[in-house]
């Protein structure tokens, strides 16, 4: 009888374990870029088991130079994406019903970094210059800025010549461009690591130019937000992700190690990711984690609408953000 009892208990335990495993609901997150500390909070949440704690089996898909997260979710390849608001709102206007459910980065990290020996001293000196610009949805803040300055981007004469910049800093190192797009946490430090000195560079932060737009928000579709089960899954995802971000910021060395462990390419270095984690923390911190500030949203929309000749969006979006999922994540 004892053996039978033990066998029955063991079977019950296995059944419970199997049931718990089955209870883990799948969710796919598409990142905007490759595995790096820019997304540390999500990798930490997965590594530390925070997603499992809320009943989720989360797949984190790295991005790349030819991956547009908004297109991925539109095609059903992800449940949630990390994207910049200009790209998301432009995609929404084209018919993909994306909604911001959380805003992880409170501030913009985007900059235009110039060589001082190029002669550029102020934005007035951009006329006739070659400026490196990222595309695949990343060009919108730049185009809004140029439009605000009244500069054409067709090249020739006083017009700005746009160099379609790869995701590296070679154009500035090789003097193929006077200025290139950089982030406070990434490409700027690539220039420093490549041997350039800070006093050789002139930085124009989008925040300082009055054209900063929100970056690295979390977006889902209207359909998933309207579905109670999907909405609950999204809320649990936010809850665990915020816990991951808060842990990453407090334990940056460990977060860097987790990021490096998840870098399948092996391209990232501890030095660069350590610096990146420090800079990313500055963009995340402040106020309640992931809560979208409506004023920052309005500022982004106004910037995107401000283009005189070719605005990024043509009308104010309706229903493009919600606090509903964030509020549910706090319970």
C-alpha cells in the first residue's frame, strides 16, 4: 500500500508540474534592434524568471538593420514590439492599428554627432552638408527637424545631402559625412572606442533642439487590447518587464552579463555594454516605470505634424495610446 501511495503521490506531483508548465502562456516580443543593453530589462525579466512568475513563456526576438518592428507585428510575427513613436504613429496612419501600452524610455537618446574639423558649429551650418541618417522608420525625427529648420534634403546647393547611414559609425570616421546619427548610449561611444576624442566631436541632442520624440515604447494592436484574455496577458507582460527594468538599473553589472549571455552573435563587448547600460538607465529612470506622459506624447505628435512640406503624419491620431494595460499591470 505504501508503494502504491507513493506512486500515486508522485504521479499527482508530475501532473501538477505538467499542468503548471502548460499554464505558461506564450508571448512574443520583437525588439527594435540587436541584443544589447538598450533592451536589458526584457532579457533580465526572462533570465530571472520574472515572466514565468506571471505565467508567461516569453520569446524575445532580436531586431536588425532590415527589421521594422511595426511591420513584424502587422504580419502577426509578434504580440508586442519595441518601437519609436514616430515609426509607430506613421505605421498607424497607414492602417496598422498600433497602440502604445507603455513608455519605457522617458527621454530621447537621439543625437546628430559632427566632426569639429568639418566646420559645423551650429544647425545653420548643415546647409550643403552631408548628414548620415538611419532609415527603416528611424528617419522621421531627422526629417521633422530638417523641415523645422527649412532645409530641403534633396542634396545640391544649400540643401542637405542625406547619406543613408548603415548601423555603424564608419561615415564619420572615414569623413564620408560631416555628421551622423548617434544615440547617447551606443554610436557615440563607438566613436570614442574607435579612437576619437570627445573634444573632436560636436553633439546636437534632439532634446535640446526641441524636436525630441519618444523612443522605445511598447506597442500592441487594438485587437489584442480589446480582447480580455490578450489584454490580461499584456498586463502581466508589463508587470514582469517593469520588474526586469528596475532590477537591471539597480544591478547593472549583472544585467550586462545577462545581455552578453543572450548575444548569439558574440559581437558585443563588456566595455561597450557597461557604458550602454549606464546611459540607458538615465533614459528609463524618472517617475513610474513605463507610464506614458501624455504631455510627452503630445510633444511628439506636434513635432511629427509640424513639417510644412512633408509631415510625418497628416492628422492627430485618435486612440494611439492607452493607460489601460499599464494600470492593470499595477494590480
